[in-house]
């Protein structure tokens, strides 16, 4: 029995010694001029967010300020690869010194940009299941100057019903389908409260989305709840009297444009 305990001790000790510090999260830019103009061109930002989140990899959208732990993160870059009949993309992950840490090309079968780019990103990332070792952090830890790194996963917020008898809209937006109120929450977040929910499969006066600041003016990451309680990720742009929300849905991206009432 004592040999069994000794063996277990050696296995645990070996695992601790050989543990490698990995990068903490991935930064996703909101613009890729090589692939298209404007925010989230052809849905590539949302596709990246979805693919990485499915692998339990923490992601944030690129902001105007450099985070304190910037060198513990990787920034993803997309490069359009010349191809006659297919949509081909090279996915790169670069460190804080702009060095390529990992790269792979993927090809989309569909000729349509939105679907083809999404397929190409998925193909390029098919073997990318975890973040690579942070060599700079590894060297620093060996030198005894870096403390333990802890990965924190984002919290997904659930829908919360609101008392419809006492609620009065303060910032309503609408289109031909949705009538919502965009309300301020804590931590500079915004929440979307649907006013005509029963017509769409929700409850009336139910919070169906949370918009979290990305660091870029007017740009938010979106956590949207569908009518069955599922969570859909996306990107939103709030500019003037227009709120544009791009959601990663299948078989294609869903874009919701709302105007202020």
C-alpha cells in the first residue's frame, strides 16, 4: 500500500513540476480591413468568438486601452489568402511583441463571404483546442518573478423578468419585429428589455440581452438569450439613434437594426 501512495505522490509531483503556464485569453479585433469594411465584417469576429468559446477559451474584444495583462494574452489576426474558387483565410495568434505564436489556414466551401469565411475559420481552428504555452511567462516563472496565473471564465447572465405593472420605458428602440427598452445597468453595461415579448415567444418585460463595453466607443459584446433560454454571442454598435446587433446564429449571421423611438 505504501508503494501505491508513493507512486501517486510521484505522479502528482511530476504533474506540478511539468505544468506549463499558458496564455490567459484571446483578444479579438472588431475590424478586419482585409476581409471587409466596418464592424464585424461578414461576421468574422462573431465566428472567432463562437469557435474559441466552444473550446472554453476566454475571449475579449479589442479596446482602445492596453490591458495590464496584455502580455498574458494573444491577439488574433485574419489574413485573406488568394484563392480563385474558395474563401481561404489564415488565422494567426500573435503575442504582445507581435510575434506569431500559432497559425493555420482554413478553406470555406461556400462561395458566399459570410458563410465561406465562417467555414474557413472553423477549418483553420479545428486542431486549436487550448491556448499555447506562454514562453515569456514560463521564463519569468523560472526566474521566480511571476506569481501563479489564474484563468477566470466569464459569467453568463440569465434572463430576468421585470414587473410590467410598475415599469415605464425610458429609452425605447424598435424595428418591424422588436420593441425594446435599452436600460443602463451596473459596470457600464446595458440591458435590452423586450416590451412585446409575448408576440415573439418571450415574456413581456423580460431582459433578453446584456451589452458589455468592449473598450471601443459605442462597441459592445452581446450575450443574447433566445426564446428557448439558450445563449447567443455577438457584437453590437450603438451610434446616434441606431443600435445594430450582429448575432452568431446558424445557418447565417443574424443582424438586428433598431431605431430609437
